[in-house]
């Protein structure tokens, strides 16, 4: 089931609209609008919950996201620890697939993608200074995916943190980059966009 989930070309990742967001939740749709999965924040400590409620430091808080398919079967887990800009991507059994790390630099946002041993697999590059559209490149510099933040309407954009990303994978993209490209859209959201 997991392999067929990631064989799709298009994923629409839509964050739930909330005026007070205490836990990240997303729905995942295919290109036809059919719901194919969901993402829930799990393992949130009481301290992180209080910090999220009383501060504006969401990007520094620990976050664990579990991605499940339409049948509710786990297919991917992402974890970002306290005060780090790195998201670790694992299988449901806990086997690490790789990491996505925001690079500290001036200019357009960039994320490095590495395997579990730290070997570079590729990168995620913002297409402009506003960091709304991203390209996922493999180690050779070939574009294997794109992730674009979509406009959700004035009320949603002004009064909530809810974002929508459309992730399009190239047919030639192979594992583990297919999973890491989808995870990159979530990494962008939890590292950069939570309090935009």
C-alpha cells in the first residue's frame, strides 16, 4: 500500500483552517480532488503546547507528523526536534529515510536533503524571495519535483496559518526522493510558514 501511495504524481496538501492552531493537521488530495490521506501532529508535550499557545515561536518547537493513507495506515513520519531547522523522515517502522534541513543563508530559502548517514541527495530551492514556490532537485541538479504554496482566499490568509501546497513529482523521480519531496512541503511549512 505504501509504494502505491507514493507512486502518484500530484499531491495537494491542505492544512486545516483554525483560528487557534494548537496541533498541525492536514488533508491530502490527489489531482482530481479525492482525499487520499491525512497528516496529524502527534507526541506534542504539554510544554510545547503551552509555548505554542503563549508565544510566536512555532518554528522552534518540536513537531512530529504522522502521514496516513485513506485507509488510516501509516506511510510516513516526520520529526523536528526543539530549536532545530531539520526534519527527519522515517518509515512507520522507524527506519530513517533521510533528512531535510533549512540552510542558514542570505537570499532565497534553501533546504538540503540528505540520506540517514548525512550524504547529500539533493536540495529544495525557493524560486523567489517570497518563498512560495520551490523546486526539488536531485544530487545531479535535475528537477524531480515542485512544491507550490497556493492562495486560499483573503480570510484564510489573514486570520489563520492554514497553507495549501501542491507537490508535483516527475515520473522519473525514484525512491527515496519521492517520499522526501512530499516531506519537503511539510518541512517548509513547519520550519518556515507556521506564523507567516
